[in-house]
């Protein structure tokens, strides 16, 4: 169980510092409240690394766009229903079944309860929330219409996900055609052309320059197929980066 160093104020307004073991930051703040202390700051002693370092090794892995969209939409609905922000985040973190998302929602809840704004807490997770979305949340917090902004973010994410799905679906047919064309071309170059080139060679016929070039390419592919395939793969990778 980690230890948390705290700074708090007692009932007389005096500053009190110390440390105590707790399962998480929220539990530590609850313990301080039970002792009649008002927390000012509560920090885990074993996690002094800055937020940027913690983000570089996020807990639980990547969160899918669909789960992030659901989180934003549900948070908007809870806030619109009058549920406080801290309570809403706690509910979403508790009810989440995805380990990666649960870790992130819990971290956001702890940061907000610890005194950060929702935008600051979300900004830690750059792979889940884009800078534009964080800026929208910050504007919503400052303007007092956070639930409306979150609903708009959820709608934008839904449209973006739908558009990506349509684009992927539209690319399937061209990809199949290109694959079939490449397979047919490989078959012609490795089986069909060598047979006819041997026939032309036996009869001693003079071939046009274009036919000779095609036969030369076929011979190169037949003899150095793996090398040609590797060069084509590297070229395709470099071209689509």
C-alpha cells in the first residue's frame, strides 16, 4: 500500500503535515477528513515523477476511440443531470470494465479531486484526448457549459469514427482489385512469359524492343524474385510514410 504525504489544516486553521498509508489518493483524503483535517495537498510519495513521464508509460495501455467517446458522452449526461464532476468521474471509473480505460478514468478522477481542472487532468493522456478536445473542455469549464462541450466532443468523435469506418470500407474493393492485378502480373511474369520467351528463342525470331524488355523483366523476377519483392516492399513503405 503506497504512502501519501499530505498538507492539511485542522479545525483551528493550523497547518499540519505528515504521511499516511492508503490505497489511493481519494482514500487518503477520506482518512484525513475522518481525522478532522481539511486536505490542502495529497501526493503519493513513490510517484514523484512528473505527469509527462507518467504519460510516457500509461497505465493499462491504449484506450480505443469508442471507449473514449462513451466516457465523454456519459460524463456529459451525468453533469447535465446535476451530478457533481468528482462524483461523475468516480462513477465512470468504478463502472468501467476495460482495464486501460479504468486506469485512466481513475487517474483523471484523482487529479480532479486533488485540485486540477478536468482539462489539466485530461491533457495528461494525449493518446486518448487530442489538444483540441482539451482546449474545448477548458473553454467549457471557464464558461460554465462543460456538459454541452462534452456532448459536442462526443458527437465529433462519433462522426470521425463513422467517417473512418466508411473510408476503410470504401478502400476494400480497390485493395482487392489491386491485389488480384498484382497476382495476375506475377503469374504472367513468372510462368507465362518464360514459356513464350523459350519458344521465340528456339525459332530465332526477332522480337520488338518492348517485348525484349518484358522478357528481361520476367527473367529478373524469376531469378531474383525475393530481392525484387524486398525492394518493392521497402519502396512502398517509404512512399506511404
